[in-house]
C-alpha cells in the first residue's frame, strides 16, 4: 500500500472489485470507487399552469403553479458496500437492541468477550486481531468504508406558487414584484460533489432510503424580490428648481427570503453507528463529512432560546436549545429528518438602492453621475450558530461571555458588510 505523508493513496476507478485488491493482510483502509452508472444524465419533468390578467392599464398580475420532479441525480452517499446489514447481524445471531451484543461488536477480536462468544476467529489469515468484531463481520473486512461516487440515485421534488406583479413604464415608474411560496424535497441530491458544496447531502440510513426524503438544505420556502425604477418628472414651477430635480432616476432591488435550514445535530452516542455505516457524505477525496446518525427531536421543546431574526446580544447567550435534541436508543438509527422547516438560520435580506442622472451638455457630450448603496438599512448579519453537536458543552469565560458550545455565535466577524456605497461619475464625449 502506497503512502504519502502517512496517508494511504486511495485507488479510484469504475467496476472495482474490492475483494480482488491487495493487501489481504495489514491495516484496513478505505476505498473510493466510481459507480458503473456514473455520468448518466439526470431527467427532470417540469410542468406549470398559470393565469395572467391586466388589472389596470400597464399593470399586469399573474399567478402560476410550477412543479418538477428530478431523477438520476449524481449522489455520493446512497450506497455503502461495506455496511453491516441487519441480515449479517441476524445470520450471526446478533441483535442491536441487546446491550451485550453491542458491547461484543465494539470489542477487539482478541478480547476475552469475543473468545467467549465464539467471535475471535479472523475472517482471513493475517487479519489484525486488534480490530473490532464489527470490522471482521463486514462484507469486505480488509477495508473500512468503500465509498461510491456519482451513483445516479438522487431524487428531487419541487412544488411552488409563483406570483408576479408587473408595472410597465409609464409616468416615470416601472417595477416588478415576484413572490414564490415553494417546497423543495430531496433524497441525496444536494450536489454532485460535497467536497466543494455549500450544502452536502445528508443521508441517515442508506438501507432505508424513503426515510431520507426531507426538505433540501437549500430550502427557502418564501421569497420576495422587488425591482423598481422611478424617473423624477419635470416640474412646472421655478425653472431652477425644475432643472435641479428633473431626470434623476431612483432605482432599488430588494430581496427577502426565509433563512436556510439548520442541519439537525448528530447524535453523541454514535460510536456503533459509525462502525456500522462509516460515512454519511463522501467527497472525491474519499473522506467523510459526518458519521453516525442524527439526534432525535424532543416534542414540545423549543428549538431556540432566542429568535435569530430579533435583536439580542450574542455575547450573553447561546441561541440554540440543547434540550430540544436527544440521542436515539443505543445501537439504533435516528427517526429524525436532517432538516426541519421551523429550524432555520437567520434571514439575510439584500437591499440596494441607487440614484443617478445624466447631464447633457451637447449632442455628443454628457456627464453620468450615479451613487449606489448596498445594505442600505445597515442591517447586522450575525454569523451562524454552532449547531453540529447538541451535546457540546456551552462554555463561558470569566466575564460571562459565551466562548464555545452548541448555539454559540462567533462575534469576531459578520456574514455581510455593513452599509456601503460608491459614487460613479463618467464623462462621455
């Protein structure tokens, strides 16, 4: 086995048979294979039905239902070739509901318990007896995980109500307002490669794919976008005042949307689940972005201690409630979804405005002046809270300021810049 800086160089190719690859002895390591069906183009079926009507002159209103279904999306988290399945456990007379069997699975092969239960026999000559019984029961015990890339198994569902109001240009004003109310569901299809993704696919149990259908990590069910321009008219008053005011153009683009969902924290008793199913999300480098299973949601417990969209001091409180999450029963996978619609980061509105005018001196000479502002209302966009482990201790420093833990917000930086603007001037001749 070739090593680079002490790390195995992982072979990656399609139609890979892990049982035929050396070494049969020595330490275990993971493999990454490319699914034989990788590269199959996704198929998307789309449909819509809508109504449009002119309410007044130059004012049009329309509303539509828009839906689509997607299949064969590339997924890197839907196959686990080296998983210990319920069938393997049953064949060996093991039950994850029994504490003695869970202890056995996490015990070394050379332990007295393994010998007592008759599980101390290596699966092949040279198999390290320092490894666990669970490792010896894998379909390919010489490896830990066998990652499969780009299997066309991802699915998506999208349904939405989309409304739009359009004011065509008249009397100096034109604007467009678009509203969408949507639901986005997915199974293992957030992105082709989680190594470079903002949101990675979140699969809880690859042997129960239907339970992994939940809202997308990109979900923003409500969104409003307003774009408008207004040109000031010529006033029939004082000529000097009319000249100073006329032909200025005011423009704005305002975007408001729901916050993105927060991924449910991982369970803290996931040692056994991590051994039975190594990776929940895999990237092209063969690594894992999470192991084990999710925590279960506790009915009746609030998810937040503070409304993330309200005014509060993150230097005095942790914003997430650890009591809202509990570990599943030992040895069991969670029944929780990866995302919930009411468990979201703060909203991040985008608001920009501009004011400009063209001063014409002659047919060929003109001066263009425009001032542009971003985050015009100077909103504060806090960092997202730490949310991966509900069991992470919430720590304060001597001054009573939160320093780390579940629900901690780093106040050393912000997600977006405060209000800023620029003045643009161009002379054309």
